[in-house]
C-alpha cells in the first residue's frame, strides 16, 4: 500500500491541476489501482467535491464526469439504451458491485490499462476526452499518448446513431479478461476494438471494405479473420498470442452477428 | 486531519492520518465484523455501506468518507437476522470468515432489488469470495428466505 502524507479535496479544477504539477502528488479516483502499488504520495488530490460523479445526457451527447463510478455507468439507462446494453455488458464482470461502486471512469481511462474493458468499450463509441489543460481530444488519440500531469475532467460521447456489442473472454468471472472485444457500426462505419492483447486496446476499421455490399456469413468471417490478422497479440499467464488471435476472430464474429440481429443491417 | 462520519447512525469525530483506510478506522471504533481478507479489492470481506451503497472498506480512505454515512453489520443486526439463519440452515457457513461480507452485500442487494432472480443474486454477490463452500449454499439460503416471504423470483433471467 502507498503511504499518503496529506489529503486535499480540491475546491476547483485549477487547484487540482496546480497541485498535480508536483510529481510527489497524485490525483485519486476510486484509488483501487493506485492502492495496488507501493511508494509514497505527498498529497492525494481528491476530485470528489467537484460534481464530476454523474452522467449528463443531452440531445447530442453523454457527458460522463471523471468521478462517475463504473456501477453508475453500468446502470445508466440512457447510455445502455443508446448502446443496446453494451455499457453494462462491458463492466459487469469487473470484480463485484462493491468494487464498481468505487472504481471511476476517469481513473480507468486515465490509466489506459492494457486489460481495460472500459477503454475497449469507449473506443467503440464516438468518444472524446476533456482534459483540463489539453482540451478536448479524441479518445483514440488519448489512448495512444503517454502519461502527463493533466487532469481528466470528463468523457464526451457523441450520440452518433449506431449499433453496438461488447464481449470479453475471461478464464473465470471477475478475473481480468484474456481478451476484450467491442464492435460498433455508426453511420455505416464499422469499428472493432480489441483490448487485453494484452497491450492497450486498438481500433480496427473495415479498410478493405470486407463488410460492404450486403451482410453474409462469408463477409462476417472475412472481417473477423482480418481483425485477428492485423491486431498484434502477445502472451502472458492468461493466454498465448495464438490463443488471443483465435479469440479475436470468434468474439468479433459473435459481436458482428449480434449487431446485425439488433438492426445493423 | 479532523473528520466527522455518521457511523451506524451516530456521529463520530476523529483526528486521523491522511492514509488511514476506512477498514482500520472502523475496527478502531469497535466494528470488528469488518475484516481484512485479500486487501487487494478482490474478496468483498470488508464490505460496508457508504451512503447506502456497498463498498470495499479496505480500498476507501477514511478521509474520503468524511461527511458521509457508514453502516456496518454492527448497526444492521436486525435486518441481517431476517435472512442469516436461512444461510446457516444450508450449511453455507463453514469457517464463516466470509460471512460478514456476504451478509452486508446481501442487505445491499435486497434493498436495491427486493425480489431478485437467482442470476441477479449470483451477479450481485460475484465480488464476495468464499474459499470453503462453493456458493450454492448461500444462493439456496437467500432463495429460501425470499420464498419464505412469498416473493418468488422466476430464477432464470438476468437483467444486469
Ligand atoms: C484487482 C483489480 C482488478 C481489476 N479488474 C479489471 C477488469 O477486469 N477489467 C477492467 O476494465 N478493469 C479492471 N480493473 C481496473 C479498474 O476497473 C479501474 O480501471 C482502476 O482501478 C482505475 O480506476 P480507479 O478509479 O480506481 O483509479 P485510481 O486507482 O484512483 O487512479 C488510476 C490512475 O489514474 C489517475 N487518475 C485518476 N483519476 C484521474 C483524473 N480524473 N485525472 C487525471 N488522473 C487521474 C491516478 O492518479 C492514477 O494514476 C481492476 C483493478 C483492480 C485493482
Ligand atoms: S479485504 Fe477488501 S476486498 Fe478483500
Ligand atoms: S465459509 Fe469459509 S470462506 Fe466462506
């Protein structure tokens, strides 16, 4: 466990940002990941009083505050209606309800963990990250960046009409996933997102037009095989690269069938 | 730092270190039902209610709980007694170590969803680990309790 010398509930984002410029200080979200580490934090910067723990739905977007818990995301009616339940499906096997009441969307996205169901899911939507200093950047761009000392304020999910599906493969419920797979089709554009490779999730688009010109099983096979071929995989204790490649094909195909059945034709 | 927490319905003020975990604060204040299991946020043994929601007290700073309401099993005996006997009747408790976490999370489940299906019970209690029993006993105990109230779930669908 880390040791913490001082605890501050930031009264403004500016205060949080200024405190976070010292490398000895650290923003805390749910603190679940931070707690797995060792070392010493001078000041723990808590964003819990900044009103960032809710999801606001407008005509065009969902504004998801950095301190929103994964449980809130799981149960949010608007987000689940828009994603046909994929939001809940993405997080419901992360440990347990008590854990998801604490873990935050902000900490999950900031962490850009290789195994992240949360990152995989949001990459399949039209998601932007609002940073206090860095402004609004596409999540895909943010996911590829290194860590700096900015503050993640909220996620902005544009309500592009679409169909969505989410699947992850776990050796056991509540364990870390062996592979995560989100699929979407928004305004004709397909995205397959593969995470827990075990590296950070990446987005694959149908650049070869394998899914254009009618939905047939042959086309699903072709696109799933393409995803499996182009996504770099690695091995760890949960699974080998070859196994992950196999899973990527299967999960992509199942997600494709699901979105076609739910109106993606 | 100075904090004030409503613990099991009573105001408690204390002076704490910044990194004191809620589990330690609670045990220092006589709540010995709250136990350390994994301490890596994975077993659910340390479950308490914070503002009505179940959370892992091993993973919350006491400072974060400042100004909030915490309930432990010590304050919820009556509510727990309603169904704990049904779990015991199934022999679900063997060493019994996991029991307080299970009971706390079952209280949270039944407050949120008074008539859960078996799959909803499994999903809600998935974060509570038991090394002895295999979970079926707990499930049967909760099901028997629900049936005894005459509020039967269909036991087949899962909406979570
Ligand atoms: C045992 C365990 C099992 C897990 N299993 C899974 C799983 O199966 N699937 C999955 O997707 N995830 C899993 N996770 C990850 C988890 O879901 C969260 O993503 C993770 O705990 C981070 O969220 P947090 O709120 O706890 O962040 P914290 O631990 O508080 O913070 C994480 C990092 O982000 C920084 N940070 C937090 N908020 C901000 C902000 N607003 N601005 C700038 N920086 C910020 C912190 O300084 C820290 O560096 C697991 C975690 C643990 C500990
Ligand atoms: S001791 Fe808190 S989750 Fe295991
Ligand atoms: S009865 Fe022993 S851990 Fe559950």
